[in-house]
C-alpha cells in the first residue's frame, strides 16, 4: 500500500478510537453531550447503548490497525478493504438514519482511503 493510503487508513483508525472514547467514556460528560447534542437526561438513559456502539468503533479501528501492521503482506490490502468497507457502510447508515455529518466525518475519509488504494 502506498504511504498516502496508509496515512489515511491510520487517520480512519484514529477517528474510530476517538469515537470509542467519546461513546464509551465521555457520553454523559459535557464534551460528549455537546459533541452529540444530547440532553443530560438522554445521555444518562442511553449510556450503555453508547458504550456498546463505541466498542464496535474500537473493533473497526483494530481491524484497520491490523491491516497496517500486516505491512506489505499479500493480504494486507484485502483486510484494509474489508474494514474500510465496514466503516463506509456504517457512515452511510449513520448519515441516513441519524445525522448526515456522520457520513462526512466517518465515511468520507474511509472512502478516500479505499479509492486511493484501488487507484494505486
């Protein structure tokens, strides 16, 4: 994989670790509530669901890091493609069902990495 693609994959992985922290630890805190535009009451009621969702984001990050750790192994791009595809689908679903910003923040970087990877 070319360096730019690896950097983008690293960025997507970092974003998903950040999403995990936001959803698993900061959901009910002022920063988390402001980020997701939540009332204190709703944040408290939904914190278990948010922590679960955060864990899924951590799994996506782990898969992308795995692809990077594989380096130039023949199947590294296949692993990256699978996890980037999962991120893109999650971004599309989040954008359609919750907030269009989700696709921009989550889906676009993954789509860029995937497109550049196939172009390389």
